[in-house]
C-alpha cells in the first residue's frame, strides 16, 4: 500500500511539473546506487532537521512572533540552521533533495531508511506502524508500540480500549488516539516538506499530502494511514465520552473524559483550518502566496499536537489543548483507576 501511494505521488509530481520528469527519471535510475552508509547519513540528517523544525515551529506559534517580519526572520534562521546541518554532515542541498526523493520513491530503500530512523529515534516514522506483539497497541506520543494497556472492566473499559488500544475500522486495528497521533505527525512532516519545496508544484504536492493525512475523504492518495487525523480524533472524543456515560464509570473517568474529548475535538477543529489553507495552497499562483499559507499550516499542525497556550502561562490546558493534552489526561485517567498508565 505504502509503495503504491509513493508511486502515485511520483506520478502526480511528474504530471504537475513535466519539466522535472527527466531529473525524476534520473533519480529513480540512481536509486539502487544509494549505499547503506548514505541512507544512514540521510536518516541522521533528517532527524536533525526535524528537531530544528519542531523547535522553530514552537517559535512560529508564539503570539509575539505573528508579525510578517518576525515570521520571515524565523524562516531565515531555520534556513541557516538547516544549511549548517547539511554542511556539518557533508551534504549539499542538491544532494539532500535528490536522496530524499530517491528514498521516497523506492519501497526497498524506504524500508531501509525507516529502519535507520527507528534506530535513531526509537520510534517509527510519522504514518508508520509496527503491529503489536499482542492484540491491540498504542502509538502514543512517540509512536512506539507496546502491549495493550490495562483498562477497567465492562463497558467503561471497552470504550477506553477503543481509544488507546484497538478499534474495529482503524489501520492494523490501532487505537483511535495512536492513529490520530500518527496522522498528525505525517501532516506536520509534509507541511515542513512543503515549506522546503523548490517550486510551486512541490509545495502543492505536499499540501495535498497534508490534506490526505488530515482527511483522506478529500485527498484519497498520499502518505497517511488512510484514516485521517480528524476522524480519529473525533471518534476518540466520542468513545471516551461513551466510557464516561457507561454504567460503573468512576468520577475519575467522568472528569478526565471531558478533558480528553475537549482536547481531541480541538485537534479536529484545527484539521478543518489546515485543510482549508492547504486547498488554498493548491490554488495558489505564486510561491510567496503559497509560502504565506504554509507558514500558517505549519503553526496549526504544531497546535494539533501541542495545543495553544492561550493565557501565556507557559502551560497549555486541556481547554485549548491538542492531542498531547488528550494523551496527558488519558494517562491521568488510567493512573486514577490504579491500572498503571504507560
């Protein structure tokens, strides 16, 4: 499935930018020439760049940095950081772009690259999933899979299990909250790739990938799991509320269910904003127009996970939180049930 999706992405890129077809063909023909050492170095560089992006995204989202001149200064700072990362690792920008394209269009090399990412970070790439050793599993903040989480008995535990362990219609039977995390990270990754696009067509391609991760009903083909962050977050909110309404639900479950549902729905609401902006990117006629929209998308993708510090207290509450706060209160709920949250 993943290989087919990548082929569709390559074909779409060639259609949107025919002038790139020769270079794309050369990249494909040279894919087999990437050594294990080159793939390992690329993975190392990519992790460093993503860390730089994550750090800068927090600054982009700060209220004091919303002015255009502040945003542009931050972008320039990020470009300098990325250039330094590439230089320190002996890669030119052209080599980085070419090798990134190669691993994204070769299924075998992509698996090798993913393996390197796992070894470096301890977690699968955004959108990736490793089936658990037993029924159920959890992606959590880091995306790592662990055995099913202990939940209360009865209907309360059934619905909590749908959120954290396994649900009937999700990819690989994942829990709804892990799916939401995986799709959110895929969207954030491709929003970042869009900002680094060499031309308007590349920006539009990755904008479509962002939409795919948020809601595949709108853009069916892309790098996401095929479920969508919005659907996963809304279903997680619905099922945690069903847990709170079930017979035997404790006050601890009832209280934290409200917090989890609110944070998850906040994330889903931001998905609508992201999709609207990404569609505007797809309709953009100039790179500056697309870049301005993408800057907003990057900030919103960060907010899907981290929420918003609306009161400037240095801490995000569940009222304005995102998936991180939903997970935080899920952990608190399970701890309160004396089940040992992981």
